[in-house]
């Protein structure tokens, strides 16, 4: 890992890796906040940006509840990388 990472940033990276190992997919920002013991998704988003600036790629996914209604009862799930392009992985 390049650059100096804080203990909090290292905890976020460890939590993301553990989540992927346990669940087989990247966590949402909210799930990562909870797993890392942080109070809000916005604090995770801030830390992920700082981590990325240090050359570490951490991927997150859209929350499963992020749905859009289309044509009455149809639903489309939005899944994929975080809108900021951040990635979480082992």
C-alpha cells in the first residue's frame, strides 16, 4: 500500500476484505460503515476518497434497496460500483 494510512483507514480496508470473504461481494457504503464501526456512510465516503488518493482501490456496491419503479410493478435493481468509482476487494 502506498503512502501512510491511518488506523481508521486500515480498519476500513480490513473490514472490506472480511466482508468480501464472508459474503462473496463488495459491501455497500452503509454496510462498510457498520462493519468498520463508523457512525455514518458519509464518513466512509470521505475515508474511501483519502484511501484512494494513497493508491489503494476499495470497491463498494450500490445498496440492494436502490430500486427504480418501471412500468407499474416492474423493478430494476441498480448494482455495481460506487458512483465515485471506488472499488472494494481483497
